C-alpha cells in the first residue's frame, strides 16, 4: 500500500510536467510544419524557375551547335555528343539525388523528444533507487509484487 501511494504521488508530480511537454511538442510540431511549408514553397519556386531557365538555355545552346554544324560533316557527331553530355548530366543528377539524406520534417520535435525521454528515464531511475532504499521497502515489496511492477510502469 505504501509503495502504491508513493507511485500515486510520483504520478501527481509527473502528470503536469508531461502535459506541459505535450503542449510544447505540439507547438514545436506546428513550428516545424510552418517552417517546412515555407521552405518547400520557396524551394519549389526556385526549382521551377531554374528548370524553365535551364531548359530554355540548354535548348538554345543545342540549337546553336546543331545550326553551326548543319552543313558540315560533324552534324551527327554534334548531335551524338549532345546526347552523351545530357546522359552524363542525368546520371550525375540521379546519383546525387539518391545519396542525399534530408533531415526531414519534425527534426526539432524528434530531437527534443529524445532529450526529454532521457531526462524522464533518469528521473524514473532516481525515483526507483530512492524507493528501494526507503525503510521497509524490501519487506513490503516481497509481500506485494504487483506494487513493484506498478513502479516500473510509471
């Protein structure tokens, strides 16, 4: 009974802390979502502009090269060379994209969660040590094994 009362007292101490942390996690998630949304919009705009500009510039350069070699004997070499260059660029881009590992959404929330979990586990371990060193704990724990399990579940 004494152990169960102590477990309830610990629960009363920890519930407000958990509620505050839960509220902070929600706030962090909202901040991460807002930041990720803004970053995604900015990145998408820049990527679209880059893609349109690059396609236009590359098309013009290719047309210039083909027009310059049209009447000569190197017309097919120029076209084949352009195809080879684009193939190499596409391969490098594919390899680069597959090797990059973005931090991902909710990185701040995950980091805070890990830190808080470590603090919480240390707090529980400290409470368990205090409980085991309390007078009469060993006698009481041998009579009510369920109370020891209750402490571990908190």
